[in-house]
C-alpha cells in the first residue's frame, strides 16, 4: 500500500468536505420547508462525520472508535426506527459491511464514509469487494450533470458519485450504470416542474435508476445533499417499480 499524502492534511480535507455538506444542508433547510426535517438531520450527521474524521488514521480499529460520533448522533437525533437501531448497534457490523457481507446498512455506511474517503485520498487501497466504484467497490448514490458533454451525453457530461468514498467518475448519459443498457428507448428520464434541477434516469431493462442533479446552470448544489429536496421523485419512482441503485441520505 502506497501512502501518498500527509495524514493530517488528508484528515482536514475530509473534515472540510463534511463541513461543506453540513453547511449546504443548513442552507437548504432554510429554503425548503417541506424538506427541512431530513435536511436538519443530514446537517447533524455531516457534523458528526466531521468529528470522526478529525481522529482518523489508517488503522481500521481506530476508525471504529471514531465512528461512535456518528452512531451516537443517530441514536440521539435520528428518526425513531433508525435511532433504535443505532442504540443497539454492534461494531461487528462495521467489519461485516467493510467486507461486503452486508448488502446495505445505512448506519455502517454513514459511520465509515469518512474513513473510506480518508484512505482513498491518501492513496491507500481499501481492500473491499469489487463494485462500480474503482476505488472502494461502492455504488453511486447520485449523479451530477455539467455542461460540455460529448455526443452520447444528452447535452451534458454526467458524473456518478460514490456513496462510500466520494469518488467521482464520468459515465455517458446513454448508458445504464447498473446493467450497461445503451438503447436510448429503454433509458427514460422523469422530472417534475417543482424540482427543475433534479431528474430520475431510469432503465427499463433492469428497472434500476439513478437520480441526477443539473449543475450546468448553478454549480453551488452538492448533489448528495440537494438530493433531499426532491424526495418526491424517489417515492414516485418506487411506485413505478424502479429501484434506486444505491439509497441516498434519506434511505430511499
């Protein structure tokens, strides 16, 4: 394993990223009353992750100790079912999630996100099962659309954002990130006037979807945070029988 960066500098980089997410969640909570509750929860979750990030080293056991900031926050402030899960949380779930033995575990993912990003930014192999993300094997939980895309990008460049280590990579719009389908007729988009920047990018072949946020006109949004403003799109997609490739911050 090659360590490329000063651990203190990388830790501060992860802290800043968490704090930026918290600040964006706070800003949006003041603008969108209907989404204020999940956004306020997300704000606190990001601050707890920032606290954990300040104490990270490459040692997994230290990461488990640091993750208590996140688990304790969710136990105290989370929605009732999630808070109850956090109060009974056992740290062996973290190792199981890291090893790919748990398909999806909201608490483990939230607790270990800072550590996964810390290792990736230091150039240390994460040694996890293979998956869509080339760095950690995680799945994308959101996409971002920016101007200047190529002929297969539907007018914009699409980037996928890993839900675990925060790696970002490009994928043409006319390709399903789940099954690789490339027939435009089987890759519909769905949007709603009340959420002009967000849309559902679905696949009729595998019935998976990813939500994307348009950054071509406004680069301020953080897609993984702004996602919470348009949860009604996810609820609609579920009603139509689509499954999100990786749940977002709301667990949808």
